[in-house]
C-alpha cells in the first residue's frame, strides 16, 4: 500500500493496464475478404463470429466438414445442403451455384 501512496504514477500505470486488458477482451474479431468471379470483382465478404456477411446478407455458420465451412440464412438439417460453402484454406466459395475466389485482407 505504501508503494501506491509514495509513487502516484504507479497507480496510473496499474489502472491503465487493468483498463486495457479488460477492454481488449471486448473487441470484435473478424476477417475481411475480397472475392472475385468472372462476373464480379472485388466483392467484400466478412467473417465475424459465427456469421458471414456477403452482399448485404448475413448468413449463419452451420458447421464444418473437413476444410469446408457451411453457411446459410437458415441452417438445414444436413449442413451439406447449405447455400454457401467456403474453404478458408483455398479461398474458394460457392454461393447459390456461383463460384468465387476469395483472398483475406
């Protein structure tokens, strides 16, 4: 206790450290991607928590099988029937039959 009263800057440093460590836990983590197809170029896609944001739509994460992740507005009983399949390792995305190549930003 004596340390804090004799050196007020220590109290400021300790308080700032606690504040920064708590606020870091509240950060929203996401990954931004840019996707291209023969018809479209530089279409933005964001993976945020358990959702994909693409062309103004928010798709829920339905699950993964191997390297593929499945997304849909309403997840089907069999995730293989989801409208969107995304492979983060290759960047390949199939959405409603359309193939896009995506790269993380």
